C-alpha cells in the first residue's frame, strides 16, 4: 500500500493550497484517512480526518482546533484520493504534511491515534511566508 501526498509548496499568508493523498493497493471500501503535520521542533499534530464505509456511510469529519474553519477534508472514492483544502493560510501552518490511512471505518476518526494508522505517505512541505 502506498500513499503519495502532493500539492505542497510556498504560499503567502492568506493564500490557499490543496493537498492530495493518493492511495494505491488500499481497499478503499472501508477506510479512515488522517492528515497530520509536523513543524520543525514540534510534535506531529493531527489536523483533519475522514472515514467512509463500504455501505456508503460517512463518519464524523474531524478537524483540529488550529485549522477548524480554514481547512476542509474531502474524499473522492472513485479516484482513491483524499484532499485537504487549506485556506487563509498562516505562517504557523508551515510544516511537513502527511496523510495516514487505516483500512477500517471509524465513525469518530478524531479519536484514532497515530499508532493506529497502518500506512503513511512520505510527506509534502508547506511553507507559508508572512
């Protein structure tokens, strides 16, 4: 199973970026995808997650307090891709962004901890200039 993040880059404060997390060889019928980020010298932080089941049910989409109202996570099952739309970016959003996946449905994905994710991408750098 591979997760490949893309869409990172350099943007000015107030700008937007859309990150993509493309999956391969993952049974996408039941899945939980979580975006994490890690800034230099800081612990990795979970920022947004989404979960869907094979019967079409969607779990509760969760956002961390630091990104709530600015970031939106979405799921394109047909493309096996999860997106993170990031608006109103701030310099403190500068970090390496990772997506992580688990091949299970989790209604409250915000409760899922880092070690419970089986698959991780390589990360994509987001830099927000002031």
